[in-house]
């Protein structure tokens, strides 16, 4: 595995709410560079500095991942866990089926 790859990707929402998979420090760094200057804050600064340090080999990729994920969470960018979404849809469909049978 490349030294800048995350053990597990961070799933974020981009554009009009489409999920994107951030798999490496470089991916995270690019997303942070594209973040509008008017919306940059301390969380953005920490995440950007961590990604930069990880790219230089000064810190672990997982440390940068943690700060990027914290930034994404603060700005409501984290995509819902696809397994949780699928499970809730399956449960909803089962309830509907049972209601239709009972009704």
C-alpha cells in the first residue's frame, strides 16, 4: 500500500450531494484546496496542514485522515454509511410488505 493511502476511505458528499470516496492524503488535500476561501476555518486549516505534512512524510496518513474526517463532519460533508442506508431501506420495505399483507 502506498504511504499516502488511507486504511479506509472517507466518504463525503460533493456537488449536489453526490458521494465521493477520498482514499488518500492527496485526494483529501485536493478537496481541501477546492474548498471556498470564504468558508475556510480552523478545522480546514488543521486538515490542510496535516495533509501537507503527511505528503512530506512528516506524519502518518491516518493522522491526516482523522483531521480530514473531522473537517468533513464539522461541515456536514460526511456521506451516510451506505450499509446503514441499505439496512434502513430493507427494514422500511419489510414494514411496508407486512402492512400490505395485514391491511
